C-alpha cells in the first residue's frame, strides 16, 4: 500500500517529528506570549498563554489518537516556552517594531504543527483523511485557545485564510506521498506551501466568502 512508504525509516520519521514539534512549540509560544504582553498580562499569565498555544493543538490531537500527549514525554517543550518568555521579556521594547516577525512566527508554527500532526497520525496507522484533519487541529487549535484566553475572536473563524492553509498543505502532503516522493522533500515543500498560501492570502486580501444572515 502507498502509506507503507511512510514506515520505511521510522527512526528518521520520529526524529523529524520531534524537531518539528520543538520548533513549532517555540514559534507558537513566542506568538502567544507576545499577544499576552500586548494585553499587559504578568509573567505567569504570559507563560500560561504561550504554553497553552504551544501544546493545545498537539494535546488535543494526541488525546484523540489515544497516545500520551507529546509535551509529557520530554521537558524540552516546557524549556522552549521558557526560552520564548525570556526572548519576549528581553526584547520587550522592540516588540512593536517586530509585528511582521511575530506574524511569521505564528505562520511557521502553523506549518510545522500541521506537518507534525499529519506524521503522527500516520504513525498511529490512521487513514490519510484523518491525518489531514489531525494536522489542521494540531496547527490551529492552539491559536483558538490563545484567542479565547485573550478574549479575542479566534482567527480561524474569521475571513482570514488560516485553517485552509493547513488543509491545503495536508492535501499537498498526501499527494506527494502518493507520488512516492522523497520524505524530506515532501516535508520541505509542504512547509513552504503552507507559509506561501498564508502570506499570499494576507498580501492580496484573499479570504473565504462570509456567511450571510437574513436581515
């Protein structure tokens, strides 16, 4: 079967999985703590917000897959959040100038966690349609938690292309695996595609149609 390609080198896949989750944790933690700083949260509140963003999607995914949540297998995910907090604190006075950079971190986290969610679902022997949904949940649920904690409308439910970039990346990942392309190439191309879709949508104001209610 085509999905057996994914299991040819499980150790390599697992290594990539851990790297993606660590980088995604750092990127999302930076995004969450930065938003908490804008709301004037204290250090503890900022850490809680950053950690919730960083682990929220992956935790929900792992619970649905029936496995131990990823952040409970190693202290490095907590360390990544602590590092993000230190970065935000140290560079606090430069934060306003880095608005585009924070957007980049958020988008990088979305791409990394989408791929990580797909990979983990496949290693749990889930079909690809489930893997794509799990990738979207992994990439987007943390942002929903962040916006709820900050009392903001979740970005995933607005016109802005966010979750759809994750779904599109998942479909591309599936297509490349179906073509039996190199695993590393599949990861890199999917990562670039998700980021590109997100930024093109923002640059050219591309969005989904808005639901209309009767007046």
